C-alpha cells in the first residue's frame, strides 16, 4: 500500500478544521508536526492561514478564484429557499443557511479522491469483505461499517449497531464509533463531528480521522493491513551516573572562562574588554 503524503491543500483543510474548532495556530501546528512530521506546514505558514480564516478568507487553493462560484451558489440556494415554504424564516436566517452551505462547499473542496479510495480499500482489507458500491460518504454515512471496523480492531468496542432505523438511530452508530475510537486513543481534535459525515459538512475531516485511526493501530500491536505512514518510534536516551557527573564539569562558552578568556579587565557598561 502506498505511503500517504499530504499535499498543501489537504493540510490547509486540516488547519481550517482546527480554526473552526477554535484551536490556536500554534496548537494546529503542533498537531500537524505530530501527525505528518517533515510534511507539516511551517509555523509561519500556519499563522498566515489562520489570519486569512479570521478575515473570512476560506479559499484553500493558491490561485485566487473569481467570485462567480460564490455568487452562483448564493443565487441558486436563494432560489431553492424561495421555492419552498420558508415564510417563517427571516432574511437573516436565509442568509445564514446560504453561508453555511457555501462554507461546507469550501471545506469539502479539499477532498482527495485518492485518499478516500485508499481508506475504503483499507477498511475492506481489515473487514475481509467487499464494501457496497456507492460514493465514499454514502458508504460510511450510517456508521454501520465504521462500527464494524472498530470492532475488528478492538473487539467489543461497540456493543449495539443499528443497521436500520431513523436518522437519529443511524447517527447513534456514528456517535458510538466516535466514543470507541476515543477510548482507542484517537485525539479528540482529530475525531470528526457527527454532522461532518451524516450531513456531509466536512468529509475531509472524516478521512483525517480514519487516517489517525489507521496510524494508531500500530501502537496496539495490530498486524493486519495498515493505513498511512508508519509512526515515529520513541528514541529515548539514558545516561549513566558517571556520564551525568562528567557533564557537570563542562562550562559553556559564556560561563566566564574559556581558554584564557574571562571577565577580567571588563569595566562598566559600554566599555570594551581589555585582554
């Protein structure tokens, strides 16, 4: 299986997710480094993108796009709202709905079909069965496959799986999966929200979460199919008491003495040193 190397747009989508979660640029940067190591964005770049997001600039591509897309979507959504009986909605509420849909479209623009295909292939390999045909988000939407996945990785994690029922009952599957992977060790900031999947508000975050789960299996001794890059191993160094005592005798270059150089001859502030 190929090693996943995130591109810039994908990483910017992750930054946008952390921004929406009200994380700081520094927190987002630390999480990126922990997850993607050398492939993470620089600290300055993370801060720059957070400034853009604060200015309501959610465009993730390098090239500036014209405003035609937003105007078209706003107009189309306004027409849809007008066609239905939304008499109880105020003008402000209608604009809020339009804004939410546009923001969702911007977030989902960071979707990577190759990554989604790799995730589905990994799930099939873990479960040992072929997934039903359909779109990535539709296959995972009801949470059944996700619950089966975590039960395969950690048997007994989800006790009850609702294969059919109302939307509320199906969303409970997703919530059970979220609770199970949190207990498994996936960081809370990498776990998607229920609406991210069920309402397709942030599908890239669903993919990010599943990659995080795939990496974490390595810590649990999972020997089955893997997903994503191999996690860095701890390189813990230990020193003997003799080595620690020996280090106490070393002086730094600015400790007042260095092969004949000292503070001797130094006058008051602003004076030169007389050697």
